[in-house]
């Protein structure tokens, strides 16, 4: 960040009430994390893998009639 931007931020901070400090600090931490790549936890990885397996096991049909026939529902 360039010095001009830092000075503008510091100028704004000087007029901020003390009770806003914790919220501002939380927001700054959020902004820093925004650019970090996260590694998903195991539960997320398992859910993605299960969805992928489910997708691969899905049948596709060329028409609704074919789907109904496969389900044993015919006109």
C-alpha cells in the first residue's frame, strides 16, 4: 500500500470513536484473509466427493417417456 493511502487511512482513524476499534480490526483481518487460499476441511472434501459420486451414478434419459419406462410407469 502506498504512503498516500496509508496517510488517508490514518487520518480517518483519528476521527473514529474508540468503540469502533474492535469492529475495524475485525474487518481488516477479514480483508487480509480474503486474498489467502483456504484449504477446505475434511467434511467439505467428503461432501464434494459424495456429490461427485452421486453425479456419476445418475442415469440420463433421452426423453421423459424413457424415464417413466425405466421407472415402470407406462401409459
